[in-house]
C-alpha cells in the first residue's frame, strides 16, 4: 500500500454535548478506557465484573441477582427484555407517548406477541387510568411495557403507579430507563419494576454501547418457564448468564472489556456522589437552565410536573430556523443540542443535562450561546 496524505488518525473536534445523548464523558471514565486490556476470563476481570454488578444494583436501587450490562446499546437492552419475556401469543400492553414507545410495539410484534397499544400525546405522560382500563378489558395480559423517561419528548411517566396497577392484575412491568438511570428518581425494588433496561451513554456519562439490565425474581421465573426458546441466540438470558453468573463463567461472546472498565468507573463516580445526590444535581441544573431559558423567552413542551431534568424539550419560537440555530451552536460554539424527532421534528430542541454534563458551567455556556445566536 502506498503512503497517502489522506490516511491519518482521526482527531475528533472538541464539543460540549448537550443533546439527548451521548453525553460528555467524565475524564476518569475516559482514562479507564485506555487501561491495558486483559482477557475476558482473567480472574482480575471476573472480579471487576462482580463489582460492576454490585455497583449497578446500587444505581438501580435493587437487590435483583440478575443485574448486569448487556453488550450492546440501549436498543439491545430493549430487545433482551422483550425476546426473553414475550412468547408468541402473549398479550402485552405497550404505552406509547413518544418515539421509543413505538419501538416497543415493534419489538412485541417481532416476538409474535399481541400488542395492546395505549396512546398518549407526545409531550404528555402515560395515563395510568388508561392502563388500568386496558388491563380490565384484556384479561391475561402478561406484560405492561412503558418508557419511564421519554427522550423524544422530555417527559417522565409515573413508573411507581404504573407498576402498582400492573401488579394488581398480575402483569409484569417492562421499563425503559435508558434516560432515567442516574438522572432522575428510579427505584426498581421499591416500585416493584420487573424488567428494566438502560444505556451507558446518558446520565452515566460513559461510552455508548452498553445496556445495564435488571430482572426481578418474578421476571426470571417467567423466563425460566418459557415454552419455546427465544428467537435470539445472542440475547437469550439463559445462555448469556453462563458468562455473567458468579461461579460459571463459560464463554458466550467476547465482552467489550475496555468499555466495561469505563462503565465500572462511571458507576464508581455515581456511588461516590450518591444516587439520590445525583438526581438532585440534575434537578438543580434543570432549574438553573429553566430560569435562563425563560429569560430568553423560551418555554417547555411538557407541563412542569412531567419535565425531565436531564432532557429539556424546549419549543422553537415561531419564525426561528431551528436547524440553523443548531448549526451555529455547533460550528461557532462547539455545542451540540438535539433536534425534535418524529412528529416533533422542527418544533422543539432537546437540551440534555446528563451525568457529567449536568454542571453549572455547561448550563451557562448553553444559555450564553443560545442568547447570542437567537440575538
Ligand atoms: N430508549 C430511550 C428512551 C432512548 O432515549 C434511547 C436512545 O436514545 C434508546 C432507547 C435506544 O438506545 P441506543 O441508542 O443506545 O440503542
């Protein structure tokens, strides 16, 4: 191969990431990534895996034995929950109040389950009364699935109440906590959530590509009682746990070793701060951002009680070219904010305050750049 000037290492620009994720990575997490690789069955690595599981239990506030990071992004965590819990013919209530809920419906169909779709407007939380009614009208529902923190709309739904309703009718809950874990109140055991998946790249401020999951004993029992093996080999929990269970450690797939060092470090940072303190920091930064946005004459899509502190869905004022604002923020201020998705495309911006990004300096940087660009 001849040497060419076009071949060189990639040097990314330095940006401040204040969109819907990935979020900025803490320097200690970046440093962890660069540590020397060891084998994925090395005793030192196996010890780290056990710590990682304990740290994840602290983050999820659960005692669930089955708690580990799936090798793959949040979407793989989502599929892991669906392919293990939903068998052909199973009735699943899916609450849709944004883009990620629609993906859940697709997951149920691909598992050949029967989705019962409950819709709420994009920008509104899931309505627990509709879920209660649907459970009464459809006996034998196995799972109630919903997105706790809808990243496409900046809305939080009442996971505790939804879980209580599902439990009363004997259904399991399957919960998307991709954006909530570490950023807003999430109590897996106290709220009785059964299968929960998250992502590494949002409020954990880690590299994308890992999906922490946790399954309650009831959810595990349901997986064990399956009549048919799930359609996915890679995501079959009964197989993957051969690697992640203490004492077994048989080869399943090659773990993303350095990414797991990074997740471990991100969780150490969270444990050092305290999970509840982290929620409070996200809330305080949201309040600061909100005050500044209001001074700029901007307002939010969701009503105040349902706003996610870590994902601020802000209405684009009439007459403003929203894409041009984002382009200028990126090129002139090295600042990334997110666009609206699906039916909210062109109507909102999504300003993330996630994990390491939920800091005063980021809030001020965003507000002053927005003030300059909006004139
Ligand atoms: N669920 C929610 C609520 C999300 O915000 C995302 C990603 O933004 C996902 C699922 C999918 O995660 P990933 O992009 O890591 O596959």
